[in-house]
């Protein structure tokens, strides 16, 4: 699954996932998985495991549903399982 598909699923269902979980699924290092991506509400669902928030985003860039969403998917395995169930 490519990055755009993962981002679409996370945004559509209001589910957070950590940089390392997304990186593991799309085959990129966690530090660079979102490199080159705009800071938009759609992309704000990829978050740091330390605080559950996207790095470098302003409040205006973050999807308002993020504050009431559940625990982020923290590992590639959790994210893969969730993506399979979400199809």
C-alpha cells in the first residue's frame, strides 16, 4: 500500500498512526515518511508517539477530530491489521 492510500484511510476514518507505523507499512524511515507532504488536515493523522500530535503543524493545519480520536496505532503490525479490517 502506498503513502497516499494509507493517508486517505486514516483521514477518512479519523484514526491516528505514528510515524514509525506508517513508515513501516510504506517502506520508509519514520523520520522521513512525511517529507515533502503538505501540512494539511488529511496528513495530520500521522503523529509522534511521544505526544500523539503531528510534528510542526499549527492548530489550523490539524484536523479538529484529532483531539477526540483514540489511541494512535503505534506499530506497522497494528496499522496493517487495521488497514485490512478497514477495507
